[in-house]
C-alpha cells in the first residue's frame, strides 16, 4: 500500500468551491495509485464563523475556565470541517470516514492546549485504507489515555499530518495551503518573494521555528524523524511546491528571511558584579517564562521575551527591585541559510543594509545557520524587504 498523507489548511476548506479543489487533489492521488489519508484544519481564519479563534471567543475568561473544556471547544472546529468536507466526497461517489484525532489513534499526554503525542495507534487507519475508504482526520487534536480530547498547539494540524505520515510510513506528507510553497519570505510582507523548490529539514525547521507560519516546526521534526518527504503545495494551483527532504540544498548564502513579532527586550543593570544574578533566571524559569537572545556581561544582562509575558516579567523585576529597561513591540528578524556557516562578512552586510535603510538594530545574535537582528516592530516590513533585496532572494 502506497500511503500519502494530505493535510489541508483552513483557507483550503473555507468555501464549497475550495472543498471541491481539495477533493480533486485527493482523487488525483488515488488515480496515481496512492491511498490518501486526509487531515483537515478548522474552516477559515480568524473572524470566520467556525475558526478556532471564533470558538475561543465564546469563552469570556480563558484563565479561569477549565483548560480541558477549552480543548473540547477548540476540537469542534476541525470536526465541523471534516464532516462538511466528507459530504463533498460523498457527492463525488467516494467513501470516507471522519475520525477525531483520538479515533485516528493519536494518544497524547494531558497537557491541554499544547499536548504532546505519546503514541500513534495506526490500526484503525490501516483498516480503512485497506478497504479503500478515505479517512478524514480532524487535525490539531489527540486524546489522552482516559479519553479526554486534547489539542496540539496552534498550527497543530501540520503536526497531525506529519505524525501520521511518520507512523504510517507514508510515501510523503503533503501540506496544502494558500501559497505555492515555502518562499524566500512571507509573500504578505515581500510581494516578490520566490518559491524555494528544494530545502532540507533543518533549514525549514529554522524557518518554522523563527516565525514562518507556513509549517509547524514540530511537523518538520516528525517528518525528519521518519525521513518522510514533506511537500508544501497550494490547494488552489498546480504549482510544483516545495520539497523538503534530507537532501534539499540551496546554493545561495541566505535561503530566506522570516521574523517573530511581538518581542520585548529587557536590559538589566547590576552595580556590583559580585551579585548572584542567576537568581533572576531562576525566577523567570519558575514563572515559566522563556527567554532568548540572551547576552550576559558582568554588570549587564540583556534578553528578549514574548510580548504576552511582559506584564508578568515587569511584576517580577519590580518586586525584586531590579534596575532595568524594557522595550516593548520589537520584532526578531531571522536571516536563515546553511550557506552562512563560516562565511565572513554576512553579519556586516546585514548591519550595513539595515543602517542604509535607517533601521536601528537593538540586538543581534547568530548561529551556524541563522543571523538574528532585533528591531522595532514598525521597521519589520522595511527591514525584511531590504534584506531580501540585498541578498538577491
Ligand atoms: P494554513 O491555514 O493553510 O495552515 P497558514 O496561515 O498557517 O495556512 O500558513 C500559510 C501562510 O504562511 C501564508 O499565507 C503566508 O502568508 C505565511 N508565510 C509566512 N512565511 C512564509 C514563507 N516563508 N513562505 C510561505 N508562506 C509564508
Ligand atoms: Mg498553518
């Protein structure tokens, strides 16, 4: 059996016309001799009637409500989507069975809202596939050993697709969305961004981890673990898309640019370098606050946090009477490319480009595949476009 996992995002199932296109992609795979497993997200995007955010907005106080119940609520979006899509297949004469994440065998821990997948029991899926029935699996969800519904974190339908692809030893995992593939930058920010034809798992993981929404980083990890090729394609076009595998490789120095919005930079000053200032990091860890772009000097520490943690961190810093400076609304730009390893002058070129465009750099960092620059959020579009041009992407 040649199994193919095909995941369709929210915009791909948003209208009846698009659901017809989804069916066409699946039927095309069947005609090529594949046994497809379909994974769907909730219909539409923020603001649409059955989108995850809309469902969440029905609950007033998310902090006091039970996380278990919120997960149950969020799971409804994908259930609606899968059932509506199954009707389109039925009309075309194809047999489908809709499965929740749990029914499809995805067993998770009970960390509601961001559950971790423990095991995948594939027997139900295999049974359906061997009868030539198309399983339509609700993305973004799993089930605990006790039968509670859980969700896998935002963008989690990609994770469902990838984990099933790995567990079923699929020929490939296709992620269908509203763009022609992984691009050199978000086309909403850089209108002339180009599709990257081939890319390797680790580069795309960096892209995803550093804010490119097009694929979930955990999905890349699962595909990589199983060495299953991952393809990003457009439901609404016949473009070839992006092939992600262990071999994909890019000749350019920089493969692409992405960013993480809503970062807050915190600088803390110490008068006496004898102070045990690790206390601060212990406190942040105790409060579950993750930090990055960390630079430590004897009298000075600087790092960034997610903007949603700003208030809590401010509370901790005031409570402990730290001398600090906080800059809200920052954006962490990442220039990614395995080609930068050991090449001198890349950082210099980035800094010069930003300076020439009058963009103030608040902080930088680098690894062997990525260079980060922290800028003010209002400079994001200008910075990404300038770098995209400078590196001839
Ligand atoms: P879906 O609902 O199909 O999962 P997402 O909104 O999660 O779709 O992801 C697709 C979107 O990701 C695109 O519409 C695009 O704006 C955005 N995106 C961000 N960075 C990139 C990139 N480098 N390449 C392609 N798309 C990107
Ligand atoms: Mg997505």
